[in-house]
C-alpha cells in the first residue's frame, strides 16, 4: 500500500512538472512579446521593466535554456511578480488560498452530506414523491449557472429574508476578534458555500440514489434482512457503506470543478479568495498571477486525488487487502 | 453435383410466414425516446428556444445594443422583460444573445466530441504504448480545473467567439475520451469484431465502421451533456467579462448588470432564466436518450 501511494505521488510530481511546461508554452504561444506577457498589463510596462524581465528569464537564449530557467524559478517557488498588485505571485496566492480552501471544503462537505442523504432517502422508495423531487432538484441544480444561483440567493436574502450577509468574508465595519471572528466568517460563509454546494448536491444525490438502488438489490442485503436486522441497520450500515464507494470516487474527480466554480462564486459574493484573484487578474491581464493560480489549482487537485485514493483504500477492504 | 443442399422449408423465401425485421439500434432508440415523457418535454422546450433565437430577432426588431428606453424600466407592456442599466431592451438581448450562446455551446461540444472520440478510440483500440501515452495526456488535462484553464486560454489569446469556443472544446474532452476508450475496450473483444478482423477488415475500417457505431449510444448521451456544460462555461466566461464585447450573450448580460440586481431584479433574472431553461432542456433530452438506451428500463 505504501509503495502504491509513493508511485501515485511520483506520478503527481511528473504531472505538476508538465503543468509548469504548459505554462511556459502558453507564455510563448500567446500573441506578442513573451516579456510583455510576463510583465502583464499588455503595453503598460516600461522599457526598463521589459529589459529586466528579458535578463531575468534569459529570453534571448534558446528555448530549452529558457525552459530550464523557468522550471528552476518555479522549483524555488518563484512564479514571477505581479506588476498590478506589486507583489510576488506566490505571496499573493498564499494570502488568498485559505479563503478558497475554506469555501471549497465547506461546499464539498455540505454537498456530499446533504446529497447522499437525499439520495439514500429517495432510493428507498424509487417511485415516491421524494424521488421525483430529487430527480427534479438534480436536473435544476445542474442546469442553473452557479453565478446565477448566487445572484438569486442574494436577491432572496438581501431584503426578503435578511438572515445572512451577502458580501465579503467578515464584517469590515465592526471587526471582531477570536471566537467572534470565526463565527462572523462562518456567518458570511453560508451563502457562498450553499451556492457552490447546490450544483454538486444535485449530482451527489443522483449518484448516491443510483448506487443505493443497486446496493439494495444485492444478495447481501437479502441476507441481512433474512437475519432479521432492523431496516435502519440494513440501509445505513450494510447498503450505504457499499453505495458510498462511487461517491468517494466522485469527490476526488470533482475537486477541480469545484475549484473552478469557486472563481464564479467568489466573484459574485466578493469572497476574498483565489477566485476573486483570478477575476481581478483577468480584468488587468495579469498573466503571471493567472498562470500561478493555474499551477496551484492543479497542485490542489492532485493533493485531493491522493487524499481520495488513500480514503478509498481505507473504506474498501477489497482494495486495501489486494496486495 | 452442383445442386445446392436442400433448404428446410421454413427458411425458404417462399414461405414468408415469419418475417425477420431488422431494426437499427438508433431507430429503436429514437422510437423509445419519443415515448419518453422527460425526453419529449426537453425536446419541445429546446425546439421552442431554438425557434425563438432563430426567428425572434427578425420578428422583434430592436437592436440589443441600442438604448431603447429609460434605464431600469420594469417589465411592462412595452418592454416585456424590462430594460437594463443603460436602457437596453432585455428581451432583444435574450433573443439575439441566444444565437451566440447556443452556437458556442454546439460547436464547442462538437470539438469536445471530436477530440474525445479520437483519443478514446485510438487508445482503446490499439492499446499498448499508444494507450499509455494518450491516457497520460488525458490525465494531465484532468488535473487542470477545466473552467479555469479555459479562462487562462481566452485571456491569453484574446476574447473572441472563436477562441472561447476552441478553449471550451480543448479543456472538456477528457470525459468523452475515457468513455469512448471504455466502450472500445469492451466491444473490441466481442465476436463480431473478431469476425470482421478475420474477414480482413483493416484497423481504420474496424474502428470507424465496426466498433464506433456500436459505441455511439452512450457517447450521444455524453454529447447532450457536453452541449449543456459548454453553454454554462460560455455563460461563466462572459459573466466574468471574458466574452466577445461586440457580441451579445446571456452571460454577458448578467455580468454587466449584476451590480444593479438589488435595484432591478429583472436585469439578472431574465437572462439567467434563459441559460437555465436552455441547459435544462438539453439535459432532459440527454436523460430521455439515456432512458431509451437503458435495457433495464426498456422492458417496463
């Protein structure tokens, strides 16, 4: 099992290196002078800055040499300098990363828990009212653009039900300390996390419903019922555990999508995370920041995949004991 | 000596009491699809949206970029969907904007399918080193968050309908590739493929004429969802201001008006509802096809 995971990590490292090479290729494939691209803000950089960039990245040397320089810089954690924010890209990203991770993890947990619960309930009565609701909800949740869902929630909670703040991560007018601050952040987190969760809740309810229906048909469920176990034990202990395996797979696969969805949600709710940073960098054509975020998001997706893989082995004894 | 062996009477053409009707799988699927209420609701809804975007702008002759009235006119008899922050007619925007959004969705889905099917069929059919290489490439693309990658591409290469469409297609083919590969791996081992090979069929004939038609049904379902996702991506990018500024689109309408949503709900509700209904109708169609293809549901 340990060697398996080590192989996975080595594989992930290679993929990350490929992302760095991709970033390098993008800088050179983009229309215009690579120095301009690295400087960002097309046309806004002074000659002095451009010359400095040419020297820093050895832009007059052969391509392979440049690539080596670029990879070397990335390995040192240097993704360049954002001229718009006047800050190193790595620093910018690390500042914004926690907010996004909080948002994504909150949305993911909400989506998995609520989605699986709905799916399990509806699987027990495949032709019941709840089942129709879940089917409709999953279709609607999938079809509504996430930024629009966010705006609809803002419209609803701004005046009709003013329970939750609709913008930002904390109360700026009355800054809080300690536990009160954490509560304040959680309070602000409700709407963005709910918005992001709705899309995926729909998918998880659908997935867990299908896999639960399959699991409830299995022979071991008949055996469990024949043993005289209570319905609750049969459903939640015997069937659910087996039905969860596809759900776990999905969590790993969807982390990247969730992350991209966060870009839109953060923009709608003014959540100060990486997504908001992406939006600002797009507006300013701040290429180094954009490419840095692309790298970091790939890194996060890869970490999530490895974590899923480990979770998978812990949940499923067939995989755990194979070798 | 040359006489043919006697044919049992039941099989002679003269005895036509039992006729074997060959139904092509696609026609059978279509028949079942038409009987499926979900799919038909989706098809009707989508048909309506298509007609409105095709003929709407000719019937409702207001330029979506023109200032048609006072800003934030609420929906009334003259402006059915109201006007936006500049006083532009929202209904006109939705009718014209649908063209860009739906075209990008359809073309991006075609690109997605073309890349996905090519990668999946080659790696599933040939296996070996080619499979390993192509799957590594697929894995690489799966690691990059799709929408974010598309945004980076469009920012770098300039926001036009072409780059947006290409970018969406280039980032979203991995699912189709995996699906196609799985189908090819399964079908490759079936007897009729072996028979075709034994009869001397070459690789390209086997891939295109023998395996691909049989692998198509699940790919068609994936295609429906690919169109939906492309529309959502286009919406998301134009919402962030990454759309073509000279072309009206639903996402752009929401993006430009979003700061005024609290004062005038219709400026964001209307175009968003258009995206919602378009994607909903397409996924209903996808669901309908999926049900029609599912042999377990067929026997009901």
